C-alpha cells in the first residue's frame, strides 16, 4: 500500500509512465494499492491506468470472511453477531477480509 509519491520511485523507477515494457515484460501489469488517487496522479499516471475495484457486497463479503476465519463454516451462534460486525466494519474490501479472517 502506497500513500506517498516517494514510495513509488523505489518500486517503479522512471519507467512506469514512459516505457513500462522496460520494467516488466510486455503485457505484464504492476499492481499498486493506495487509497489516495492523488499519489498516482502526482507520479504522472493517467486516469485510464487507474483501476477502481468494487467492494464485495453481502453475502459475498461474509462468505469470504467466514472462509478464512472459520474454515468455510458459518460461525457458531455465539460468534455470528461479532463476525457480521467485523465484516461490516471492513466494508467489503477483499484483502482486509482475508487478512483479518486469517
């Protein structure tokens, strides 16, 4: 996760917007995650190069959380409310659901 422009330079060098095939093979993609689009725009990324993933909606976010937190099984009755609360706080972000569930 990147939140400052100076974090991108060591990762991507000068190639990302000029000659991406020099950095990685043709057709390859580099994934950089950030919550601040301005970081990418300051690094001269173009709007069309930015992908905006959608959050998972219920029941998919709950299923993904259950898979990692409870080994595919729904939680016990005692933990059901807590599991739903945690999944709701995360807001449907898959990486966070997996990380917290693990």
